[in-house]
């Protein structure tokens, strides 16, 4: 697939995906969503890629939402289809099986906030602003924002953000748990990469199964989720990585994981 609206950079196991429509504040038009679908399918299947950083081009926006021009003319049937398609693409990111870090370098509004929430961890620059201004446009979240925001922050804070449509500054986003860390803008990508590399130093199957246990487990009753965890724990005991990781500890040397 040729990408018009994304930049892809690979630095050994780290892939950096940049939404690249800075003149439109990186708004997600249909083409960009299709490209995100394509790139995350490829990165998920790419054995060389251990994890992904997702960011926006320029110093103003991560992603300022779905493309309002396209939304303005949609029929009810198109609106429902666009929502389902977007939800599916964000689900693909959440369930990639590899860590995905959002490096939020400015406005993360509407679909941009939803996209950041589909990532596993969010690091924000000091100028980042989060929000779901859809209600100001007479619409509502359609890329699972009503669900992820409530799960991430709790119902009360999520509803305040969802119903006012007001923006939340980076420090406040950190205080309420919407982002993991706030850093100066010129350090954002380096911080995101350093965090991702810490994760990638661990066993890739450990990362995959942990993501699966958290993602799938949170949707289950507690007892069933614990059973899923125990089953994955049993399965991981069959891996070479388990043998290598425990042996390396006992031999007082760093582990060399093969992801097998
Ligand atoms: N969809 C389509 N175009 C968008 C957009 C979006 N979500 N967000 C910004 N743009 C476009 C603007 O229309 C403008 O295009 P133009 O230069 O052709 O007129 C360009 O990006 C720059 O936007 P501008 O508003 O001038 O930049 P700003 O820095 O002053 O403000 C925002 C940035 C993000 C605060 C403002 O653009 C905004 O409120 N965008 C909409 C956010 C939103 O409601 N998102 C939810 C959508 S469902």
C-alpha cells in the first residue's frame, strides 16, 4: 500500500507512524483511516516490528478528529458504517499484540482522542490538549470514545469531558489518568521511544499475552479473567523465552529472548 497521509519510519524493532496532514491538523479523513488500517495490519504481521509509536506531523496537532468536511455530508447509513469501520481499526490497534504508544504532540480531539485511547500508553507534550468536541458539532463520539473514556477514567469524569466537549490540558490529563506522562515537546519522541525500548527489552510473548490478558480480561467477569490469565500463564511455560528468561536470571546474565 502506498501511503499519502502517513509517514512510516522503522528503527530496528521500533516503528514510528506519523499521521501527516499538518495543514488539516492531521484530521482523519477516510483515506487516512484506510491507511491506518493497512499500516497496522502490516506492522502486526511484521516479525521485525516489536512495537509502534503513533504521532502527528507538525507541532500543533496529534490528530484534531475525524474530517468534519466528510462528516458534514454523511447519511445515517454512511455514518453508521464510518463508525463501525473506525471502531474496527482502533480495535486492531488495541489488539495488535505489540505495545503501541501514542506520542501526543498537540490537539487530540474527537477521533484523535479516541485514537490515542486505543493505544496502550499515552505520552503527551506540554502543549497537548485532549477532548471530545463532537457534541459541539451536534454529533457524538463514533470511534468508541464513549466506551474507552469511561473505562479509562471512570464514568463521572468521562461524562464531564464527553458532555461539555471542553478541552483538557496536558497536566490535567495526567492528573486524571488520561496520559501516563507529560514531557517538553522537543523530548516527546525520544521519551516515547525510550519507554517503548524498555518494554521491548522484555520477552515478546510476555508482552503479547499480557496485552491479551488485560484487553480481553477487562471485558470478562473477574473469575473468568483470572482463568484466562492462568491459561495464558500455563501456555507461556511451554516457550523457549520462559526457559531462557528464568535461566538467564539464575546465571546472572541478561536474557536473549527469541519470541518463541
Ligand atoms: N476536520 C477537518 N478539517 C479540520 C479539522 C477537522 N477535524 N480540524 C482542523 N481542520 C482544518 C481547518 O478547517 C483548517 O483548514 P483550512 O486551513 O483549510 O481552513 C486547518 O485544519 C487549520 O485549522 P484551524 O482551526 O485554523 O487551526 P487552529 O490551530 O486555529 O485550531 C483546532 C486547531 C484543532 C482547535 C481547530 O481546528 C478545531 O477545533 N478543529 C476541530 C476539532 C473537532 O471538532 N474535532 C472533532 C471532529 S468529530
